C-alpha cells in the first residue's frame, strides 16, 4: 500500500483533500490526522471491519479500547445513554479540548472493537481545525488512537506518523506539529466520584474546580479489560531502555559517567536548565517551570533518541503539579516503571 501525505496546515483550498479523506473513511479505510494532543489514526467508529484495521496497522492489543471523536457535543446522545450534570459541566467547560468523557454506551451503534469487554464508551471533541473539519465533512464519529505503532512514542508530527505507518495506511493529513503533545485526559463519569483513568492536558485541578473531588485510577491488572487507553500496557517507549532520574545535575552527571564506564552510550532528556556536557546525546524539552512546553516536546525527544545509537536513556522527572502528572505518567510508562537507582 502506498501512503499519501496531504498538507492541510493552511485552512483554505483543502476541500478536495477532505473529500478524499472522507471517501477513504466511508469505504472502510484509515486516515491519520492531527488533533491538539497527538496525531490520531482514524476509522469510522460504526464500521467494525474498518476499526479492526486500526488494531492491525498499529499492532495494538485487541482488548485496548479506542476513543470516539465527535464534532459536536449535541451528538453525544447518539452514542451514550446517560449524561450526568457533572459530565455536562465538564463538556461545557473543556470541549472542544483534550478531555475524553467515559459514559454508558448505547448498545449496537459503536463498533464492538472500539469498546472491547466494557459497557462504556470514551467520547471527545478535539480542539484542532483539521480534526474538526474532517469530522464535519464526514458527519460521523471517528474512532482514533494515536497514529503510531503500538508501544512506541506517540506522534506529534506527520513525519512521525509516516515513520511508523508508511505502507500500512492510505492517507496522512499533515497539519503541522501538534500543540499539547500528550494524549487527552480520560475521566470515567460512570463512577461516584468520577475517576481519572488517564491524566492529560486537562488537569485534576481544572476538573475539580468544576465538579468537586475526583479519584485517580490505578493501572489495570493483566486479567482485566482496560477501561481506557494507556491503562494496561507499556506505552511510549523508545528502542533503548529508558530510566527516570531525579532533577539533580550532580546525580545526573554521575549516572551518565557510571553508565559510560560500563561501556554504554547514553542519551539524556532534560529541561533546558540541566546541561550534561559528558552525555553522548542530550535533548532539551523546555524550561523546568514550563510544563506545557515539556509535554509538547516529550514524544519528539523520545523519537530523537531512536535516531541515535544510545544504549541507555535517562529522562529527568518533573513534579506532579498541573500537567506534570501527565508527563510523569507517560515517562513511567515509557520506562516500564524503571527509575535509575545506582
């Protein structure tokens, strides 16, 4: 299969490109497109055969649910049975935006592979002009995980998508680099109190300011069907083993020196303030206090590490304020829970 890349970063004169994308989706094909978080790999959410192609292209475990993207909050009632007052408050406050709301699904509408083993569905309205225009042109729901091979860092540019999926999907819509850089927050509104299943761009503090206290879910055990993407499997991982390390320049430098003495080549991912002169490769992700920049640049840095010959990657942790929770969630997933401990 030849993969076509169409630039849609300018919003004028793209009607034929959107029609081409819609034709692919309606005929059961896949389209990669940008959102404000990461690039998504989309299929018509009501087409079971098309949705299965997402799992095949990504190499994604079949029990890992997908998020359904819609272009208007009024469409929620087509796919969900009950919308609580708290859910309505969050939708009003944060849609369009990086918030996925998990609700009880209406049976027999969304393709079964979108919600394997659960009676709920995650819905979100993305805040990106390309995603919204595509949803409007399609006039239907799009099931879309991140547009990468399963387990790898999520894509924040069309180049990242092509690097993973070229030859596996027919179309990539290139809308430039995404802004937020980590996936949406997923909140389960079927529990009391509501439960954040995956942290993201809409923080716990932001949510609680609208609806009061919420809880944070633990990751699923191996025998449970995950309620949201990112809960059960190792994700976001570069090729070389990654370890999370504290934000201490002396400890970081000593760790690099120790690993190099063991014959390893070391890449480090750090905020701009921490320069490690002896590292074999260093990738800066933004100022320590600018967590939005760190989130936006994190996956790109992980992918840059894959372009090196590093044997080990050290990534500096951040605190858990605001979007720091989402950053650390992704780093610990990429590290498979490993911290540098020597």
